[in-house]
C-alpha cells in the first residue's frame, strides 16, 4: 500500500490501462474505472465493436460492475475516471446512478455531454449533479485516440489501394 493518498492521475493511469486493453482488440481506446474509498471497485473498457452493442461503452460497463460489487444502484461516494468525456448515454447513467464525481481526460467535440456539447452532469433540473474535473492526463488520453484513428485511416487507405490493385490485375487478365 502507498502511504501518500492516491491522486487523480494515479486512477486515470488505471483508466488508461483499460483503454489500452480496448486498443489491443481493435476497439476505440476508451477506459474507465470507478473508485470508492480510495480503491478501484470496477474497471472496464469500450467493447462496442466486439460485442456489437451500442451501449457497451466503458463507463456503462464500469457502472454496471460497480452496482454489482456494491450491491446497490446508488453509487454514492464513487468517482468515475474515464479517458474521454462521457457521451449523452453515459452522462445519463452517471446522473441516474448518483456517481458523486467524474474525472475525465480528453474532451469530445463530437459527443461530449459533460461540458463540451452540453452539460448533463451539472444541470440543476435533474435531481443529482456530479462534480466534474476535466483534462486530467488529457495529453495521454487524447493522443491515444488520435493515433488509433490515424492508424485506422492508414489501414483503410492501404486496403483500398490493395483492392484497386487486385481489380486492375484482374481486369488486365481479362483483356
Ligand atoms: Zn458513452
């Protein structure tokens, strides 16, 4: 056990480790952990492609696990660490499960609902608000995503090029 208290960075590193597991299986690298009393009680990574489930986001899977572990749908006193800003669905689940605090790494300009497109976590019309800390290890979280998409684009380009080559040679043979 560490003597000094764990910091947000320590737990974000664990979320990043989860994200790496996603990347290893070809998923968009997003990872999440849920911490209670300075201990990780649930961890998960994005599994949308592998499971072909639109709801298999890291945060939702982690929330589900945390509810099982604690035996309660109320995640009072829990902090959720996630490498990318939560989407509308996950932000909704965070509010509904009463997660106390959310710490995220990179912002999501295309889907972020914890402050970027809107802020579902801090809307007083709901009966629960979560405290938010943004930009924790943002650089690491963001670059993991951008390099994943860069590699994906290169792969697709290469595939297209190869397909074209096969097509060209087969049409040559036909002449
Ligand atoms: Zn989500």
